[in-house]
């Protein structure tokens, strides 16, 4: 065991982690915290890092934010081996907006299995007050379009283009999270049939992230605890598509001093704002490492200096409320 992780036996695939930001704004401290842990987790075992831009939604993603992501990561001393503008890697393109043809191929494989059906429900119908909601607040789909006849589909298609949903089984899917331990979800009751492609033709996150992590050889995914509930859906897709899944490590969330969750709307806690206030990359890394339980004091540090100190056993399980004045 090294750094709280079991060493893989000889002959298994090498460790590959990834940064997968959405370029819809500047990275905030929560994004940076997760990025630091992802880098430390992979690099502490001699692994490699992939940088991929999850720019599926053209209405939200902007090229200047992709460039800013690279600057922000470099400011903290976090590097990567493929993707971005470094020129490395053979699994590109490393922007999801350029990978639609690949997603379409996988969608057709699922359609051939008879697992995909069109859904004509409006947003208002999906978010109706009496609709059950999952633990992450998303509505659980009722399945109302599951049994439409061909004639009904044709009639509704004349009024609005459909989204495409994946049928999920009446099954409890169990998995081991690298940080939080054993988890489970009843796919039908706690998740419901989920979208693979939106009605506007944009492929959904669940399909794209599975497709890309598999194609890019990612062996471990480090991301915030708010995405924990989506893991069973992705593991189900891995099974259906015949891909080997990565190990998932979910991290506690960083909270603002007043207890609210951080978002890209919190401009005062973006790296851009922190750097403008004079905080160096080493200072930010050291304070994030202290939040992660890797340092006794929030003192300046380089990411590589933290490698011998890193262990998932040190990382808290509860969300972390940032002390007033830390940043």
C-alpha cells in the first residue's frame, strides 16, 4: 500500500488521472482543491495526467476560459502529460465539443441493444412539484415516454424534437468509492432512465464522460462529492459498452466561510481574484493542502513537495468550511 491506496499487481494498466473542467468561467477554489488532489493521487503512484475540456454545451463554453484553465493550473504548479496545448497524447481531440461523432457511434451501439427511447417531456413536466427527486436534487424520470407507441412518437415528434433516454434496470448497483467506501444506488428508483442526448442534439455528460475516460485510458477519477450520485449511472454505461471502469475517488466540497457551496459565480474566490490580491501559487497550494489534511499549518508549498505527504486517509470526509481570512 502506498499513500492510502493498494498497489496494483504487475501487468495491470498504468495509473492515468485527469483534469476535466468545464470552460464556462474561471476556476474557483473548489475546482482547484479537486485538481490538486487529482494530481497528487495520480502522481504519487508515478501516474500520468490528462487535461480534457468538457465543453459539450456551446452556449456556456468559451475558448478564453479554456486558455484560462491552463494558466490557472500552471500558476499552481500542476502539469499534465496530454491534452490542452502541450501537444502530448494520441487520444485527442481533448475537447468534448469535437468528439460528437464518437459519442454518436456509442449511442447507436446502445440503440441496437433496444435500450434507448425518445422522450418528449418538457422541462416543466420533468420538474413538476410532485415529481420525485434524487439525493442531488435532480428529478427522477417517471418513465412516461417509455411505452409510447410508434404512432404516438410520430405525433409528438411533429411538435418537438425528442431527447434520447437510456432504460435502466430494476437493479441495485454497488461500487467501492476510493475515499467514501461502499456505495449503492437502486437505478430505477433512485436514478431513473437518464438522458444520453438532449433534444437540441447536445450529448449528455453521462455518456460523454464515460466515452472519453475509456478512450483516454483514465484509470482513476477524482472529483467532488456532489457528483457521487452520478457514478452508478456511469458504471452502468461502462458495463453496457464493455469498457473497463476507473476507480472513483470523491472529495469533500469546499464551502465559503458562510457555509454556502462555491460556484463560478463566486468571483472573489477565483484564482484570478486571489492572484490579484497577491497570493502566490505556492501560498494557495499550501492552504489547500492544509484543508486536505496534508499539512499541519497553511504554509506555502509546491505540489511536488506534497507527494510524499499525500494519502487519501488524511483527506476529510465531511465538507470543509473555509475559515474566515484563509484566502
